[in-house]
C-alpha cells in the first residue's frame, strides 16, 4: 500500500506507481484532509448511551425500582 498527501496547485495530478502495481486494479481515492477529520470526529464519538444500557438495566429493571416509581 502506498499512502501520500499532496497539495495540488491545479486540477490535474499524476501518480507514479511501482512496477508490481502494473496490470493490477488500483483504487485511488481523493478527499480533503478536512473531510477526513470531520469523518473521524463523527466516528470517534463514544456511544455510551448504548454501551451503558445493559448495565443500567440491571439496576432499573427490578421489582424494587418498579415499586419506587409506581406512583408516578
């Protein structure tokens, strides 16, 4: 795998590939660093509300809890 970051000064860019890439399918993806940072920030948000649901259910789903909240 080859990974590089470029800052083009025009719309056209070219890449030079190693000889062992010739004749093979090569995927080229272009995105801005800002786009990657936004995607990472979204993906890195913790989902503690899902992770903690089972743990909290142990305390919440009890006859004692039902009794305590029955008048509400």
